[in-house]
């Protein structure tokens, strides 16, 4: 995946994170926040964005599993 595509995916996941926070959905984004990287920091390395995506998506999946959110097919 190209760096530009990773940044776009990072942005989409960050928007979902913000949505959850604004709705008061209980999720711990501490590991992601500790990275200190946002999708707007395009100067950061491709690997840093990959790590942010991995951690953020893991936390969002944990949130879905914890709240028994159905996966639509």
C-alpha cells in the first residue's frame, strides 16, 4: 500500500475514533494516543502510519467485540 493510501486509511479510522469519543462510547485509545501521531502529520514515516493504523484498528475491533456489535455482511 502506498503511503498516501495509508494516510487516508489512518484518517478514516481517526474519524471513527472521534465519533466514538463524541458519543461517549467506552473505549480505551491510550495506546494510540501515546504514539503521538495523527493522520495530518504527513511528514511522518510510512511505518509510523502503519503502526498507528494497526493499533487504532485493534482498539476499534476490541470495542466492537466488547459491545457485541454485529458485523454486517
